[in-house]
C-alpha cells in the first residue's frame, strides 16, 4: 500500500457519503479506511496494509 493509497481511498469514500451512511455503524472515511488498514497490518512490520480475497469461478 503506497503512502498515497489511503488518501485516494478517503477522497473516494467522501464522494460516496450514501455508502458510508448506510453502514451498520456510520463513520467517517478516514477512520473507516485507516482502521481497516491498521488492522490488516497487525503482526507485520508495516504500518498499513490491505487484504484481498481470491475467488475462483
């Protein structure tokens, strides 16, 4: 995850306020993305990370 990725994601979610407001626990984009990225990096030597799932069809 580059240092610009979180900022781009935050800006994107700020443009999609309806999505953020529809979450079970509405939150602001920075808290939402940074919190998820910090949890994904837990146990690694990195400050932020992202997760993904491979789906075979």
